[in-house]
C-alpha cells in the first residue's frame, strides 16, 4: 500500500518543530528542504520516506504530545528565540522533555498563564478565529474608571478600526488611585486590553492572565510550568468544538 502524503507544514507541526503558521514562515524564508531541495508552500511529503530538514537539521517525528502551562513572568517575550537578546519563555522550559512552543502570546510586560505544546493540531485549534474560549485577566489600572466606561468595554469598543467583541468586566477592588478588574475576553486580538485602556487614557499598571477556558493558573509559582492533565486537554478541545459548532449554526 502506498504511503499517504501530507502537507509539509502539517508534518512539521506534528513533529513538534513549530505551529503550522510558523512552519509556513520557515518555508517562505527558504529554511526548509525536502530531500535536499528547497521547499515551497503547498509541498507534500511522505513521512516515512522523505527527508525534511530545517536549517540543515533533520526532522524526526517521534515526539510525544506534550501540553503544558507556564506561569510567565513580566519581562519575558513569548518567543523561542529573540534577535534582540531579550529573555524568552524558551529559557523557562528548557527542562521540558519535548520541544514545545507557545500557543498565542502574552506581551513582554504581561504575566500569567501561557499554554505551550508540541502538538500542532492542538495549537491550531486553540488559535483558530472561531475558537472563542474565554481567557480571564486580572487588570490593575490607574486611575479608576466609571460604570459607563465599564459598560462600554463590556459591550465593545473600536480599536484599530474594528469593534471588539463583547466581554465580561467586573470590579475586584477599588483604591484611592487604582482599581483592579477581572476581564474575560472571547477573542485574541494583539494587545487588546492595553489598547482598550490606551484609548480611554487609562494606565494599565499590571496585566495577568489567570484562566484559559477551564484551565486555571492556581498556585503555580512564577516562572514554573506543569503538564496539563488529560481532562484539561479534553475539556479545551471539547469546548472549542462546541464554539465552532455554535458559530456554524
């Protein structure tokens, strides 16, 4: 029986090299070769027969699926390497048995729960535009804001020329010169919370992600990681499927 061919970027993601999106970037940059020939977007490979290399290193697809959550500290960029020499989350997961990469991003000055994996299909599912799994953030702002402003944020506010999706906003604590909010987002736009408050001329003093769908940061120490439990992975996938089904109805 002839071996089935699969798309090159799918093979790379399943091998734990990168997400499909990152794999496409590597292919476009000419860093990927198949049997010694520079690959192109759309190429297919036979996993057991073809030799695929990235920057001259052969890909071997014998990895065990790994799903972890990291308590990202402030001051780290959400990349596996950085040309500017900044601290990367890769430095915090060096002792993970498999090579994992981040799902989505937390900006350099934000902290909290960051999911990482070597399962490209899982990463794609979590980052798919139709997958609106709620992500909860603890946001400290200066100064405080009004109820009308809270209602505006919750119903949607225009940033970058497009209105944000409805979200959940509640007040956790109020002080003389600051306020602590809980915000649950259902979309993953770049620096969304910071841009919302920038538009309102309010400073974000601290931004921490505490929940990703059913997965909670809990008491995981800063800078540490743990594997997701099987039921956590299953709940994330099932919740994503429910969202997609609802979106297609």
